[in-house]
């Protein structure tokens, strides 16, 4: 196992840092008592950190599941409260460590923002790797056993679900014809790997939080932005941009997981109800991600059946054969080599075992 392993599970479980984190969590009501065994008779009350606020996944799928459906599934035994990942002062970059420490018992981790701590986790959502949701499903399915092992062995975290947001695509103020037409443009990015990809295309990456995309485009800080097809529409990008590319550059894959000592202290019947319920929840989220990807492009193009404020129609730039050739070459020549450099020989080994076979038949296969 990699040299990044941070001591044994037992040492992490009872370290001073973990105890301090649990005390802090108790003060803010973030975590349950990870050290107390619940009995089979007690009600099970959970505190959940879900996905990003203000999007369909959280509002229409996650929140109803945890606030209503989990109680029905458990015949009233389990109840839960949920709040969004980007609310309440928690830093999304720290969620992996907060779960490891038990500060958060059940939580969502965006894989792209964990790259500083554990770049190996971001393998399934590297830019240019998954041009459509079908490819993304195959990638996640092949890598999932290793993802589960890394979380368990290095972080004492139990993986329960893998979620995907709608495709992240490129919105631009001025006309462009595809990936080969971005030279010199300032482009909003949200991860190191996205920035590397844009640099390779001759663009100038600018790291900007999601909440600042609109003012950055309006104030001419950037010329383009990478964000979700539907979320871009919902925050008003058709009001400040006129062109959107149809190619998925990445997907915003996240995991839903639980601190393992906390998980093992829950009653067996509660664990089984939660596990099976989350697998059903995961299927709904994946279905919604595919639907919302296409719906987002349609709404940006001015489809009449889009709800909410009417916005001007954008031009959807189709994915050309040249785009597809460039994507594959960028993956081979830029994205993977730089990820291997950041991540180390262990990542190259795991890529060759779990993911390389999926892409071995493609032209320019990595």
C-alpha cells in the first residue's frame, strides 16, 4: 500500500487530533457519539452532510430521501437531518479528513477537491476521460472496488455511494468552434486537472468558486467558464455568455461515505437499511445526472419547456470529430502524465489494473 497511509486505523481512531475533532463536532452538533454502541431498541438519529445546495440532486432527491424516505424504509426506526455540503461553514476541501476524524459521521466528498490530499481518488473524474455518462458509468464501475479499499485502508471510511452531477461543459462569451479554438482565452476552472487541460489548449485557467462565476463573466475577469450544463443555466449564464460546448469535460463525481467506527457501532439492521437505501438513492442520482445533462443543453439552447425565468437562447457548439480526436490526445499526452506525476507510481499501477483496459481499444488509448 502507498506511503501516503497515515498510520494504523486504531491510531487514527483514538489520536488526540480525532478526540479534539469529536469534541469540536459535539460543540457544533455535527457528529454523533462515534464511541457509544447503540442498542437494538434505541431510535437511530443521523446527521447527514449532503451534496451542493441549490441543485436538483440535493433539493429533489437527497433531502426527501433522508428527511422522509429513510423513516419509511425503517418503519420509523431511523430519522435523519441533512444539510448541504457548502453550507454551515464546513470547507469542502476538508470533508475527507472530517470523515476520517469522525467530526462528520455521514458526509459527501467531491473527488476533484480532494486531489491535494489523495489524488488517487480523483481518477474516475479526470478531465477528458469521460465524454458521456455511459463512459463515466463504466469508469466508476471498474474503479469502485479500489476506491472502496483506499477509503477503508487509509482513512477508516466506509463507502456507501458514488454520485455524479450533470456534465461540466464550456460556456463562452464570444464564438468558438471547439477545443482547438480556445487559445488565449481566460477560462474559469475548478480543479488542478481542469487548469492543466486548459493550459494545454493554449487558454489561461483562472480558479474561481462556483458562486463567483456570474460576476467574473459579467466583469470581464474571464472569457469562458467550465460548469454544469443545467447549473450554468440556473445561475443565469445565458445572460452573460452566448456559446456552450456539448462535450463533457468532467462530471463532478462525489462519494457518500461514513466514518467506519461510527458505522460499525450502529445496529446491524440499521446498517442494512441505510446501505440498501443509499444504493437506491445512487441509482436515482445517476439517472438524474444523465437527464439533467441533456436538459441543461436544451434549456441553454432556448427550449420552450424549461421552467423558471425565460433566458435568451444560446448557440450549442456540437462535439466535432476533431474535438474527439483532440480529447483523446489530451488525455494521453497531458491529463494522465501530469496526474501520474502528482499521484506517484501507485496511481500508474492502479490505472493499468482498473482503468486502462476500458480504453485500450480506443485510438490514442492511454
